[in-house]
């Protein structure tokens, strides 16, 4: 079973390879994802592999997530990422991944 670092590395590798469906399979069935809205207290919460994975699948070709810095905290993996979407300004986000048994059970994205 892959640890947190290996799981997240594989996830990002698949995303950056435009293999988003394959990346989505790394989410646990009951995965949750929270996305904070820049400059507000709002947060979008998504639940379930199909919904969370689907968010990445729909991001479209050219969607990229590059790691600038990361630290492994056991089951949690925290990374400073640059997120690139075609036609939009690159965004810096803090990503907090939680991994159990080689599956991503939660992911929180906080623009910074």
C-alpha cells in the first residue's frame, strides 16, 4: 500500500499527464474535498469519489498542479501548489491531502 507521499505524487503525475480519470480513481469512495473561495469565508464542499474526482475530470486538458513545496505529516500531506487552468491566471494554493490505505480520503484547497 502506498503512503501519503507516493499517493499524492502519483495523483499529481496523472493530473499533469492529462490522465484525470485515472487520477480520480485514487480518491476513496467517501472522499471529501473543500475549496475555499479567495477573499471570502465561503467554502465549497464536495462529497464522494464521483463528485470529487469529477471536479478534476471536468477541469479539462491543460489543467496542471505543480508542487513548489511540501511536507509529509504522517497520514497528511501538505503542499504549496501552483494550479494552472487554460485561459486563467495561475493560482497558488495550499493543498492538504489526507491519505488512508493508499487512497485520498480528503483534500482541502486554500488559495494563498
